[in-house]
């Protein structure tokens, strides 16, 4: 097994959906190729006086349903093809969730952990200023992703507003509360993961109460998913990050683990554990629910035969390769796909964007209620489609989600005369 190109994976998933929906090669091609790929130079004066030039991208995959929407990640291994794949997944995610958005994604090829705060700010401002003509409240609305956060969104708003001459808070989502953000957005993706995990557990293993869970990745998504799952009565027995993992068969205190990460930078410094484990071991633990909440391509054809979890809830984007998913489907593993499982972030982004446009009216309780409702309804719609229109033994839940999502985009493209 060699390198897996996420764009190739995304195209395979699209091809299957287009074929099953009975559309031809024209529809496939119209969706496989992104509408626009912008590459920008990100020149930054470093603290030591040297000039470094980073490369960034913003991909506009499809705008049939509305302005492009999707996060920006800072990652030393980010590539254009990965960004294209992620933008395509955003198109399906927004469509499946019934949002008035198309799909977009951005990335800067930089190791954010090695930047000082000043460098981090200058990278952010340089990237957004280079992109200023390609984003906008009704054009493209970025948000946080890996290694970006509400502070980065604040710099984006400020840079864009300065260039445009106005105050455009709705140009990005995932902002701090004082700049028109919603508190819910800070934990929304993790909460959404927990909500769908609860829904799927009800149907597959009789409920979330007492279910054992392993979480890979303890960033914004993984840590909040773990905390909400514990609140719902699940037992989170394992957690990990890039430095390694921890295991306790009696359950970890997920909030304490989060405090340890905030203080020391890693879950491995948490000591109320039975043993340390590797990331590889975490993925194959004998648990009820596995939540991969880190990066792409961690469940591959190599380790899929060893995966023992009955349910996988994809907190990350693209954690399971197509080959691995085929193996897991044959084993009967239920996979709640990324475009459904981790949609809580973008759903809340939509609430934030609407709120900005209306001048601010929504309370945290109301936003949270809307998020719950959207996640549960989308889960039910996907599950029902899977149960009534597909062969649950041979086809997986991702196929159901894709058929709903792709069909909605195709219908919009037809209405607009693009097909
Ligand atoms: N980066 C998140 C995702 O992959 C959120 C995107 C958004 O809120 O626009 O879904």
C-alpha cells in the first residue's frame, strides 16, 4: 500500500454515487473538477529577520447551492490535492445538511506549532490578504480547521475589513463571541459527533449508556466529542494525539485529559491510566465505538481487518480509505461518514453567519437546540435512506449520505442550467 491521494479517494466516492444515481459521465466530470483553485504566495518576515515564503490554496469546488463554505488548515504536509478533496467533501457535507452553501477549503503549507504568535498572525494576515478578492460574505466564507482557531478568524476579519473598507464580520465563521461568533461553535463539531454517536448506538448496540469508546486525536473535535460522550454515559477508555495514546479500561476522565493537554500539550502526560498505547493500537482496540478525529487516511486496508469496533464515527475528514471501508462493510462495521458525523461545525457556522447578517439575535441555548435538531434529522434521513433504499449488508452508510448529497447538488446545477 503506497501513498493515498485524498483527491483520488474523493473521486472514487463521487464516481460510485454518480453511477448509483444513474447519472452519466458528464455529471461525474462536472463534479470531479473544482470550479476554481487559487494558489497564493504567503511571504512572512520571521522573528529572526529572515523572509520565508509559504504556499497556500483556496479551492472553490462547487457553488450550485450557494457561496463556498469550508475551513482553512495550517499543516506542514498540506497539498493542493488534499485541499481539493476537502473542498469536495464540504460540498457534500453542506448539501447533506440542507445548508445554502457550496463547498470550499483552504490550506497553508506551514507548521503552525513552530511559529511564534507574531509569525502566526503574519502568516494569517498575508494569506487572507492574498485571498481577499476570492472570499466574501456571499462568495466564500472560510472557518477554522486544523491548527486555525477563533483568533485566526479575528485576524482574517480584520484584514478583510481593512482592505474592503467596512466591517465584514460575516466573511468568516468560527469567530470569538466578541466579534459576532457563537460560543457553541467552539465545541459544535465534537458535540455533533457525540449526538450522531448516540443516535447510531441506539440502533446498533442498544444505546450509548456504558458503551466503550476510543478517540483518536484530542484537538477541538476529539476532546469535545469525548467530553460529550462521557456526559451521555459512554465510557471513553482510550485517547491519543500525535505523541501517542493512553488507555484505562475503567474510563478516562475526559475533562481532566483535556486540562492536561491544555497545560502540557499532550494526552500522554495524563497519569490516571493503566498503560500507554500507540495510535495504531488505539485504532484496533476492542471497543464499541471508534472515533477517528485527527487526519485523513488512518484506517487503511492494512489495519482495517484488525479493527474491532462495531461502530466508527468519523470526527475527522476522510479518515477511512475506500479500500478499508469495503473491508469494514463486509465485516458489518457501521461507519457514520464524515460528511454527516462532523457536520456540527459547519451547521453552527451557518447559524453564526445568519446571525451576523441579521445583526445578532440568537442565544447560545437556541443555537444549540438548532444544532441538535439538524444533526438528529440529518442522521435519521441518512439512516432511513440506507435502510429503505439500499442493501444495508453490502452498501455502507456513506453511500446513502452521498446519494442524498450529490443528488441535491445535481438538481441545483440542472436548475441553474449548468447541466
Ligand atoms: N472545518 C470544518 C469542516 O471541515 C468546518 C467548516 C465550516 O464551519 O465552514 O467541516
